[in-house]
């Protein structure tokens, strides 16, 4: 980490989400309560998608979540489905070891080769500051394969920041009792197979550490001309269906590929469909890290919730999809 200490400001507060602490806390609390209430039913979720009831009884303990990073009015209610489980997992940790939260996120504005670390020592949120786990950041950096983000690049990027208010909620008790080691934000850029294997080996011991939890920041399909992606199902029998239904089927194929926990299966899916899943690189790194950590049937991935920002009916329309996922280990 950089020698001079600085606090990353909540640069998207007041635009992508409210900068009013009490309003934000109420919003997140309501979404978390709603996720708890409706996790046991498969009612239609008003966004043109009905989610299966996910039986998590035999999955094991939570290890990682996949959560969207759009403006909260679009995706905050979806993120609550995974953050509800993260908060429960943190509350039920039996050891007194300090807990750290890794955030693997894509780089939207900065062309990044490999992975990058933040040089901030603290991340501001309207709900309080989150310490960066400087010891872990420094240990990762000593491997010599990470870029260090400039302050401008760090604060321009929203993919980590949009996770932080929920992380602040989930870690409030830990922070009050001095048991929070901090956040480890990692931006994941274009990685060669050799780079991916290197980072996966570095992260695997942390994935196996009961006191470390992972957040993977990703939206799903970005559909429409403004995203230069207008995939339509080539099956003639589907010719008359609304576009949004095809998008949902496409996204759910991607979720199944991720749930297979096979990095190769997810890569094949992306090659076949080109789906604009913006966090595909951090997701791929998580899947490779699972393999490096010993793979096998000890891991289970489940998607809990799916929504679209709006329903597409014509080529003039556009939408972004959101999904909440959870990875468990037995």
C-alpha cells in the first residue's frame, strides 16, 4: 500500500444511492427484511421473473456472494438476498478471529491488465468508515503482480463502492467489538490463464480461511443498442416471444454455468453467447480460486434472486439484469 494514508470518499453517494445515513440504513434494513420474508416463497418478484425456492439447508456455511452494483433503486432490493446471508454468516462465526471481507470487482473505466489493489487505508460510507485490511493488502502486493490504483481511478469506479453500505451493515457488530480486520478490495481486469492461476493460488488460502468472506460484484446482461448487445434467441419457435424473456433465459443459462463451478463451462458459455455480464472476470477468478482451493463437491453455488431494470419488447429498449448468488462450503 502507498506510504501516505488517505480515505476513499463515497464518490457515488448522493447520486447512485442516498447520502443520508438514516434514510440509507432504513432502505437497506427494509430490503433485507423483505428478502428474509420472501426467501421461502417463489412468488413473482414484479420484475418479470419468478425465482425458484432455494433449499439451503444442506449447502453448508456461506463463503462468498455474488451481488449487483447498479444504482440502489435498480438493484438494491436484489443485493439484499445475498447480503442477508452474509450478515447471518458473520453473526454465526464461532471463532473470535478478526473477520475480513474480500471484494472482487470489475474495472469499468480503467483498462486493467491483471488485478489491482486500492492504496486507500479506509473506505468512507454514509454508514461509517470501513478499514482496509492493510496487512492482507500488503501481503498480496508483495507477490509483485498487482497494480496499485491511483486515487482518481479508485474513486471513479463504482463496482466496489456499491457493495460497501451493505458490508457496513453486515459488519456493524464486528466493528463495534473490534473484530473486523477490514475490507480487501481487488479490481479484476483482463487476465491470461497464467495470471488467473497465479491470483487463484494467492486467494485460495483465504477462501479456505473461516474468517474470510468474499463478495463478487457483478451485474448480468446489459441488453440494447446502447450496450452494443442485442442478442435474440435463434430458435424459430421462440420468434414471437418478448425480448425480455429471452434475456432471462440467457442469464439463467449463465447462472447454471456458474453453479457448475467449472471455470471452463462458464468460459464456454461466454464464448457461445457473448453475454455482457460485467463482472465476468471476477466471477471467473472466483471459480478458478475454488479449483485451486481443492474444488470437489464441498462447494455449492446457488442463485437466489433475479431481476431486470425494465422489460425489453423492441430493439429500441434497453435493460440491465441483476442476480444475487451465494457460495457455500461443507
